[in-house]
């Protein structure tokens, strides 16, 4: 591995900075990275729970409940103080950090007070309120690192990452971000200082604070990695990388040592929320090595994300990973009058899309007499109503018999390396399920080379995942 820049970007998520124990690990990890790398850049999330607390505070402000707002803000203040007290014995130094945090808390209170008077909140103001989580955490981290002898400087990413002005889910402007990131961090890096950059937040071209959407700190790390032409980007989280299954469902689940961008995208989509594809893509495309590591078990090698799929399929198991998403129901439209009628699926899905429901699974009978798709449980009722309205004429004319729904079901997705060119993969999967007497309600194996999804009842979720996980070792 050539280290052209000798630069690593390390992102620490909320749980990795949310407790004294976690922060001790952050210090150790940073000290050790500083030994191995010339330049180290840290991207940090808000302390775990703080983003949610801030969103709750924003809601309370909107309701005009300023007393509750103040209580929430004071709790964050107490948390900061408690953490600093654990790390910094010298009262004067602690006071210096608190003197930098206090204006932030005051500003937060002022913004919330204004909201509680007008009882209205815009996405822009919501972004501003939520930004205090990251803005406080980087000051605490800088202070703790400095105490441990690591020269560090807190940096607000509003100075580095440039986005459009879509608040709460802004899209970065890459060229501008690259330029500003280099300009903004070069000086610190040249002086051997570790920049501790806020994740999640950015600024529009006009200088308004924006956020990159929930969980956006990974994306921040990716952008800084690309902007600084880093050699590696490490995402430090609270699990050992991407696992073969959710360990809560399958206790023997293991870490996958290498997984491709394409494969992991299927998992992210189906709920393995380790890394969002949006984060991975720019890093991989820039040829930067991307790893997911566990702050609480730093010696574990974690998972490496690779650009292409493995070429040695014979060495790969039949299934690389299995995930389940709950909380969906199947909706089926049936009728003999659907045969050979162009545009049926388009009509159904357009009616569904108007309800705002996403459709994570679709399958159609080749007889063209039934189409089944999954929608989130919360949307089922309005989806059925929308379909009945749209199809009223066809139902009346008996061309469509019915729109029916199931109870809650589960989408189980398996990632199978190179499935298209490997014989017997589906056979092995369904034999294993058959032997375990699991009833599969629907299947979708799209043209995508790497995954297959099937629907089972809620009761069958655990055994299905368990049985399929058995194939990760074959
Ligand atoms: N603090 C933000 C959130 O909780 C961003 C992040 O953690 O990645 O969504
Ligand atoms: Mg987070």
C-alpha cells in the first residue's frame, strides 16, 4: 500500500465519542495513528443521543415549552462537564474548554427562545439547532486529545464542505468542497496538528449552515478524504465492521473481511446500516482505501470495502451476508383482465408513489395476472385506498378482482457473490429453506448480480436468517 500523502481520515461515530470509556479509546487510537501516519484528520459526530435530544429540543421550542428546552440544554451542559472532569484534572484548563462551550450553549438557547416565541421552525433553523451537537463534541475532543499530548484543533466543517441549500439533506458541491477543504486544513496538517472536524454539518454557497442528513458524518469523512486525497478513510463505529448477519438475530455472525461496493450497497439498502452507499462511492472511486473498524475492539481488522467484486469466487462462500427488514406488508393486485394490458404496473406504481410510500420489493407473475409489492406498514392503508381509487373502473368492470394485503412480513436479502455465473446458488438456498420447512411467500431475484430477496412471515424471520446464515460458511 503506497502512502502517497501519508494521510488518514478517521471518523468517530456518536457511540465512539459518547462516553468516557469510548473517548479513552479515541485518544489511544489517535495516538497510535499519529505514530503510523504523517497526517491524521478526525471527523466526529455529536455524542450519542445528542442529535436526537437536539431535535426534541427543537420540537419543544416549537411548542413554546421553553422551560423544557432549557432543561434539555442544561443536561447537555452537565454531560460535557462530566466528561471533561474525567479527563482534565486541572481546573483552569477545564474552565478554558467550558469557556468555549458556554457561548455555544447560550446561542442555542437564544435560537430556541426565538423559536418558542414564534412557535414555528424552518428546516434552516432546525439545521442550526441540531448543529450544536457536533460543534460541542469537537471542542471536547480537541481538549481531551491535547491533554493526552496530541496537538489538535477543532474545526467547523461549515468552513470546508460546500453544499446546495437543501436544508436537512444537503448535497455537497464536490469541486468547491475539495478546494475549500485543502485550503482550510493544509496549514494545520503542515504543522502536525490533528484537525478535529465536525461531521454532519456543512454550509451552502451563501454561507448558511446545512446538514447532510441523519447519519451524515460518514459522508463528511468521505468528502474530506476525497478532498485531501487521503490514502485511507477509517470509519470507527461500535461493531466489528460489516457482519455476515445482524448479531442480535444470529449470535455466531462474523465480520466480513472484504466486501465490494456493489455487495455492500445491497446490504445498506436492506437495513444493515453500517455504511451508506453515498459515503462509500466517492471514496472507492477516488481509489482511497476504506475500512470500517470497532472503537471498542481496535485490534479487530474490521471490514475493507473494495472497488470490484472478488475474482476468486471459488473461495467465496455461497452467501456473504444475510439481512432482514421488518415492518412491511405485501400488496397484491390480481385480475384476469390485466393480461397483455400495457402500462398496468406503471399505473399501480404511480398511484403508490403519490402516497409517498417507498417500494423495496416487487414481483410480477408471468401470467401478468398478479403483481405483488411490499410497502412499509404505515403506508399500507393509504396505498390500498389509492389503488382502489385509481383502478375503480377496472374493478367495476371485473378486470381486476381485488387488491389484497398480507399481515406484516419480512424481506430477507442474501448477498451472493457472483450469483449470475455460479451454478446452484438459488438451488442451495431454497433446499436449505425447504429442509427447515420455511414457507417463502415471494421471491425477487433481479438482474443485479449480487443479491436475492425473499419474503417470509414475521414468525419465520429468525429461522430464515439463521438457516441462510448457515450458507455463509459453505
Ligand atoms: N449526529 C448526526 C446524527 O445523529 C450525524 C451522525 O451521527 O452521523 O444523525
Ligand atoms: Mg451517528
